[in-house]
């Protein structure tokens, strides 16, 4: 296995802390993370959802990492707020209910994110947020995903203009 895939690739504390701040300020009730690794970021998010009466679902394909995450989350005393799912992120998104997730954190294999987009749009609550780790440092792997987001924000702009008092 390539070295990159063997490494745990945890978020930096600055990024995990920023998302935890977003969870608290948005009062997120349901956070869905795709890409658990050993549970480092999930522990930050769990600590935040304790304050919002929320919960975290985090999804990981690698069974050894799932086991490590469960151990680490238990060790941190936050397992009551986290469900670790051993599956592919796409498989978990597909049956997720419409408008049921306040914040999706994408921290897995970036080229797959564009395929997630139809489900992300559907599962997010109004004003829901998608946070993408490494979106700047690995922007070249997100070209298709970014184009989908830009197309969507163009549509939102048209809706807002159409709804304005002047109808412009
Ligand atoms: C960057 S690491 C996640 C780091 C973690 N969020 C943290 O900060 O502690 C990416 C993880 O995503 C997992 N992964 C890759 N593709 C996936 C997929 N389609 N669904 C779920 N997990 C996936 C990898 O096995 C790897 O452990």
C-alpha cells in the first residue's frame, strides 16, 4: 500500500478546532464525517456536539482504522456522541434521509467527492455546510467538485434575484 494510504493523515488541530467552532456556532444537531481514520477529528466534533445536543456519524472503509477509532473515542470518553460506521462514504450517503445533516465533513479520497454531490445537496438541512479538508492544498483534485458547487451557487443567485421585490 502506498505510504500516503498507510499514514493516519489526521487533520491539524487548527482545522479540527475550526470545524468544532462551526459546529457550536451553527448549533449542528447531526454531523456526518466521511473519512474517520483513527478518530482524531471525530473526537473534536464529539466534544462540540456535546454542547449542541447533537451527534456525529463518522464513516471509514479500513477495518483496522475503524477499530482504532472506536478505541480512541471510548478512551476520550465521547462514545455516547459518536457512531463509527465501517463502510464506504457513498454507501452511507445514499440512504441518508433528506435534510437530515447540518454539517458534512469530507476528509477521504477527494476525487470521489463530485459523485457525492447529488446526495450532499439532498441530505443537507437548509443552511447546512460542507467542510472539505485540504481543499486549498489539493485543489487540483477538486476541479469537478468545485465546478458543481459553482453551478449551484449560480442557481442560488438566480433564485435570490428572481425573488427580489423588483423581480430582477
Ligand atoms: C485523511 S484520513 C481521515 C482523517 C480524519 N478525518 C482525522 O482527521 O482524524 C482519510 C481516511 O478516509 C478513509 N477513506 C478513504 N476513502 C473512503 C471512503 N470512500 N469512505 C470512507 N472512508 C474512506 C481512509 O481509509 C482514511 O483513513
